[in-house]
C-alpha cells in the first residue's frame, strides 16, 4: 500500500521533514517513490514553513495512496490563505487565554473555602471559651448516662465468650 507521510531530515534538535510518497512497508526515512513537498516546523522570519505540490498529492490520492494524519492536516493548512491562518492562530490564542482565566477562577474558588475554613476555625475557638464553662455541667450528666451502657456491655461480652467455648 502506498502512503504519503513525513520523512525526517535535518540535524539533531533541528527537524526538517520531506513529504514523501512511500511504500508503507519501508522505514520512515527509507526509500521513497516521490517527494511532494516539505515541512519546516522551526521556520522563522522569511523562511518557508510548508510547501506542497497539490497536483501530485491529488494524483497519488487518486491512485489509492493514503495520507498520514499529520500530512492530511498539513495539506489542509497549505490550502489556507495567510489571513485565514492568522485568524485560526488568533482563535487558538483566545481559547488558551479563556482556559487560563477559568483555571485561575477555579484556583481562587479552591482557595476561598480554605480561607473560610480558617475563619470558621478562629470563630470556633472564640466560641469554645464560653462552651468550656458549660462543659463541666454536661460532663456530670454524661457519666450517669454511661453507667447503664457499661452494665449492658459486659452481658453481651459474656454471651460472646460462651459462644466461643461452645464451638
């Protein structure tokens, strides 16, 4: 099967790709049938970033060649005018700024409950002082309530010990 894909060239950490028509069984940078363009991802200034021979790509697609995902997106990009490319880049930048704003809001919302917890902890410590005066009265009533519960607990514990001996 014939595919149109990228073949890496260029130096270390300086990629440059040829858009090639290749037998899919061949290695990425191996033998190719035809070069139909190039892609320079690090182009700056007046350097040409992308060049594609659309007539040859259409011919090979017509003969049954398949496009890799990246080459397909590059071909779509090469068909756009510079103004359309600028619009799409501006739109992407606006989306990125919106995401950053949402992230800042969510971080602020997470920080707000923590601040509220700290404030409520301070209020609770202020309320504990009067509550401590009322606590000794409640403590006197609590032992009286615990006594019947303690009496009931040994009875249930003795039943468990009898069951263990029966087994």
